[in-house]
């Protein structure tokens, strides 16, 4: 206030505050009429709590192994709470997590795994955002009015906010969310057919959803007090009569569901100096987030890798992938790749240099990758129609008007649209020196 007076005096203007008001504000003469509010302190607590707890149980035998992990997390908010209210609108975040993993040897060659986990979150907060509360606190002068008068009424200036009222009196939002994640797999060792051959099936199901309940309140407010009457009561007029009841609103989110299935055959075996590793895999996925249709994918993948004497490596991979984002006949794409490697440091004639060069590896690869998310638009092979902004059409002999909007062609569909393909190539060199320093050099090229 003194500073504002000094600035006004420099400009030759009338002083906005008299010395009596400045002195009474400084001395705390009457906090109702001469407030001096630190609004950041008024809307925030001195501290907030965070609590964590974990419990783990594991054990088993040669036949069955298990591990169960549970945890609890609680966090309170920093914004103030009005404890005189009949409802608790303080920020409070509670989350419960649990996961169980079970491995069971059904037979000597069959392994079954069951993994189930998830969480439950219960989150309550003030209706206002933290940003809003702090913004109002920074914008409100400390001497305009207190956070609340001694008689319980809440003041505010015309077209301005009371930061404390915003933080404590607006009601609350209560959100609950939960998620479950499951994975079931069965792995079968097929060594009775040939050593090194295994089959594995995987199924997973994940689901997340959320719901919300909001309670809103509009507490009465008054204009800043102008003084006290003969009995010492504050003199002010009503600003907003408010409402004693609390509004209620509920809502839910659609959430999302992900279903995944995979079956693979894996073969890994060594014949003398020859290492062979092969994989054949089938998978499919459906992801539903409430869009017009699930996101669905299906495909095969394969890998064949050959290594001779831990020095020469050759690998071939392929993917044959399908996406629902394209028209029939264009949904699948074939994406092969090949890679070669030479570990020169494993050559017998490099043995004298082993202390210097612990690794020298040359590698080269070339392959194709596909992308079905083209331009961010789904089903881009379809032409769309849309309503125009025109006011309508004129019909009949009397010129009467139909006020329905017209229809025009929207996005043009590309009937033969299919996977976007990128051809990628790479040359690389890896050098290890003195078992202490690794150097990697790569050269990439990509053509779409």
C-alpha cells in the first residue's frame, strides 16, 4: 500500500490509501476491515502426506512356484480444506495394486503360467484445479478482503474471485478407475519329436474403465465490508445468495479392452560348430476403446538364424501382417528382412590381438517395415459424406424452404490403399578395446 502511494505521488495523482488504513493494516488492528492476507498461505497446507506399503509372498516347490505382490499408496493434496463443511472435499488419492504369478509344471515337459494383476484407484479432489487456485492467489491483492470474515461470511470483490473460496467451497470430484491384466501361457517341450523344439501358446486379456461423481456447491458471498455498526457487526451487502444444496453429476468413460492371442513354434539346436535358431509365430489382437470399430490385427512372423563357429551369422525374418484398416484384398502385407554378421575378433589369426581388440564385428541388414496408420485416418479406402453449412434448398412452386443442411462429398477414399512400406538398410561396425571401451558406428538408409 505504501509503495502504491509512492508511485501515485510520483505521478502527481491522489494517494489511493490514507495513512490510518496503512497503519491499521500493518498492526493487525481489525483483520476483517484491514486484512493483510498471504493468499498462498491461505489456500495451501504446510505439508502433505504420502504413504506407501508393500507385501510380497513367494514360495513353491519343483512342481509349483508362486509369487503374490500387493501394495498400497496414499497421497494427500496441498490445497486447504474447510473442515467446517459437512463433506470432505480435500484431495486424497488411494491406489491398491495386486499381482500374482503362478508357474506350474503340469508334466515334465509342460509348463503352465498364470499371471493376474491389476489396480483400483479412488481419487478425490477439489473441483478447482491447482493452477486455477494459484493463479487467483497471485492475482488477488492481500488487503482487499480476508479469506473469510469472523462471522463466517465469505467476501469477494465485484468480478473477482476469492482464492480461498475457489479452493475450498466449490465441491469435489470423485473418480474411481480400475484395471485388470491377465496372461495365460502353456509351453510344451517337444523333444520327443526332435530335441530343441518347443511350442507355446499365449492368451492375454486387459481391461480398464473409469467412473466419476461430482458434487458442486455455490456458497453465498458478500461484498467487502465497509465498516461496523454500533453493535460491532460488520456492514456489508450480499453479493451472491448462493445455494445451500449441492449439485450432483455422474459420468463414466468407455475405457478400453485389449485381447491378444499368440502361438509359436521355436527350434534351437547346436550341431558341432553350427547353431540353428528358428521361430514361426501366429498372433492376433483386438483393441476396443469405444471407437466405431475395434482395432484388429492378425499376422504370421518367422525367423531363421544360422551361426557358424560363433563367427559367421546369417538371419532371415519375415512378417505377414493384416490390418482391418484396409479393404478386403489389401489388408495383408509381406515384410521380409535379411541380416549378415562377421565377428572378426573370433578368427584364430586374431588371437594374438585379443588383449587389444576384444571385439570386432561387421554387420549389414536390409528389410521392409509396414505402417497401417496412414494419415491418422481409419478406413481411408472409404469415401465419406458430410453435411454442408448451407442453409438449405428451395423447394416447390411457392419457394418454401427446407432448412435441413445439404450433403456433399467429404474425404475421398483410395480404393486400393494398402500398407505403407519402408525399405531400411544398415551397415554397422562394433569395436571393443581393452575390455574397457566400446565403439559403435552405424550408417542407416530408409526409403518410403
